[in-house]
C-alpha cells in the first residue's frame, strides 16, 4: 500500500532514547549489581485517540530487561520514574528543556500527523464485497438443506449480513463464521441458513457494508428437480449447439481455403 505521506518517527523521543542508553551503558554498576553481559532496552511510543481526534494522548515507555523504569505521558507533560532506577533519568530529561519541548510537541507532529496519514490510507480505504449463494447439497424440495452466503474480499471488516425468505427476515437457524482475515487487507465471512425449501420460495442474502452506496442482495430460488433438470438440459443443448456451430465454421473456412489453392 502506498501513501503520499509517510508515517513519522518521533525525533525528540529518539534523542531521549539515545540519552538514556548512553547513561545506562556508561554505568558499570546498577543498584549494587554488576551489569549483565546481555541486556534488552526497549522503547515504545504509543498514540491514543478517543472519538477520532477529539482527545489525543501520547505515552512513551522505556523498558530495561522487561521492566519499565521511565515514562512520558502527555497528560502529565513531563517524564516520570516508574521504578527507583528511573528517577535520575527523569530528572535529567526534565532538565533538558529542548528535549522536553520536542517530546511534548510529538503529540501534534507525530500523533496527529500519523493519524491523518492512516485515516487517508487505512480508515478511508473501501473494497466492495463479492456475494454468492450456494446450497450445501443438491437441492430437493421439502427436504432440510443449508444455504451458504459467501461474502468475500471486502474492507473494512464491519459488515452486516441478513437472510430473507419471501421478503421476510429469517433469524432462526442462522449461523455465521467469525470474520476471517485473508492476509491481504481484505476479509471474508460465511453466513448460513438452515431451511426446508418449498416450491416458489425465494431466499435473499442481504449485505450492508461501508463501501456500498446501497446494499447488495443476491437471490436463490427453490426449484423442483424436474424444473432444474429442464433448465440444465436447456443450458446443455445451447452449449452443444454453440460447439457444433463453431465446428461448422471451421470446416467451412478450411474448405474455402482448399478451393482457393
């Protein structure tokens, strides 16, 4: 996925991270213990949004060997120690006014910027679903069956799928799979209806999705075995006629070429 503007990495927070790493690495003994040969230093920058951008909060966390020792919260406006190990770091960073001001500014320069980029690239992305209906087994009137409404390749994941029988919504016997991620920024879902079709019944899968200006409706009509056989015979005869027609054209063209030679 390509966006016109890239997401930003907090520059002021990188300064703070480097400062803390240098301070910790330059200290051979921490709280009376030898520094371990192997260590893990983690930095997490988190942006929280409530009701869009009505309320925005920036939280940065500094973690050493799985233990958070320092945190910046935009609601507080300064660095605070989480453990005694972080007290000197909090005092040092809070005394660096340029670093502190840059960190505070990340609420707008990073969180708000990235929200706008993500809103255009992700939150506004729309892909219309494909909807098909199929019975679980060969149709037979007055016999229990299962209709499957397959809704595939849509984004975002919010979707509403309903079943109707002769324009009346069916709520009993409806079973749905969880939302399935396809791995390519699209989703799919199967919504099944247990039913016993009667002659003339019309079943409709009704799909509502943010990408659609109006709902998609796909119908499935109950047919007797004789009607279904007649329809299949008609389709088969039509296809067979096309095949013979094509063969006739080919033979005619070849015979004309032979006469010319």
